[in-house]
């Protein structure tokens, strides 16, 4: 696949996430490895209407933005470190699917043992301890945890799926949301663990009026 075709596939995957209600108009990000370059959705643009020319290019080794006219997602470091940590990672989908994101704020785990597909695609889903979104701390932690599981919950944040292809990463994220929904349906009660006041104040201070 040529680079332009891969960019189009990244844009199409982002739109598919939006169409499947697995993300919001400006939330989440999708990337794919192309040789030594990471192709990633940019910040501040409508995720449902991206085109190939809207997809940014980042040098995986150095982190240099090779398309400086495009603003990088604040989570670009998270994607890049996953690729550096996992040679088999070819694509990454990060978004905030409603039910799976709810479980990122719950003590209860998402059950992946209810149907064969979720166990096959997801295995055990690990939760990455809370770190402020867009930070190197979060990026490094997610990259480390990605060696344990291809699908991760980010505490009080959302979810990440790593795949051998864009379709594989998308499939895992969609399956995670299905497994989370099924878990919620067969569980009588939950005890949420919401963001603390300090964490909310930090988010307001660092990211007020900024897009992911």
C-alpha cells in the first residue's frame, strides 16, 4: 500500500469510529505505521470528515512533525512510543467509547469471558493507572502496558487498541465496547471512581481551550 492510500485508510478508520459512536467529533485519534513514519489524525479537525491530505506524518524515531502545517494530537507521543516498544504494532486506535470509558472509572473489570470472540480478540484487558492526558508520563505507561495486552483502558480517560492492521485495531476497540456493554448488562451495581477535584483542576489548567 502506498503512503497516500495508507493515509486515506487512517482517515476512513477515524470516520468509522465516529460513525459507530466510538468517539466524538474532536476526540480520539488513529495512527498507522508506514515504514519509519507514523501517519496520525491531527488535532482540531472534525474527525468525521478527514481526508488523506489531513493526516499528519511523524518520524517514529525522533518524533519530528514532518507535516508542520498540521497540528499534532496531544496523544501523538503515546502512539509513537507504542510503535517504538512493539515492533509488531502496525496501527493504534484511541478513543472514548461510552461504556468502555465508564469502566475506566470503575473498580470492576470488563469481562471478556462471556463470549468466545471477545476472549479471542481481547484476552485480559489491563487498566493503565491515571496520568494526565497528553503527557509523556501517560505515553510511557501506555507503551509499557501495551506489551501485556493489545487493548487497554486508560483510567478516567478512555481506551487504546493496538493491531497488526487498522482493521484489527478497530475491531478490537469495537469488541471492547461490546464486552463492556455486556458486562454492564449482567452486573447489578457499580461503584464509580470519578476524577478527583485536583485532577479536574489540573486538566482545566493545562488544557482549557485546547483540543485533543
